C-alpha cells in the first residue's frame, strides 16, 4: 500500500451536489483497515459574514439500509402530505439567487 499507510481517512470517491444556497458533498472514505464509510456534508454561506458553515454526518456501511429506510419513509410522508416541487438550478454567476428569492429562503 505504500504511500497511503499513514493516511487515516483516504478519500475514495466524491460527489458534489449544488442545490440553491446549499452544496452537499457525498464523500466515500476508507479507514486504515480499508473499510469504506460515507460522510455527508452540507455547506452553506452565512449571510452575515460570508463564512461557509459546514455540517457533517458520518454514515457507516452497516447502517446504510436503516438510514435509507428512515430517509425514504420521512420523504414519502412529506410527499404524501404536501406538494413537493423539485427545483432545477442553473448556475450562471449573474443569475444565481437573483430572481428566485421567496419567503422560504429565510429562516429566523
């Protein structure tokens, strides 16, 4: 294994998902023993100072099924009780966020 022996969390795969004012990162990493796990990171720019705030969840492979069950059940609940419209984001720097400001963009 050579060069990776000293790295505790070797990144194996990464997927970046941009969704409006948030960016989600799905990263597959490996432990020293070679076991894969997933980190799910939400990154959002704070309006006050422009600092990016990140929240991270670690998800281990033995929990994938239970996690997916819980996620699907809660998403299905919301979809069956309220209309869910998936937003399609286009990323030209000039337009980002300019015309789509609504009440749901703000949390107090």
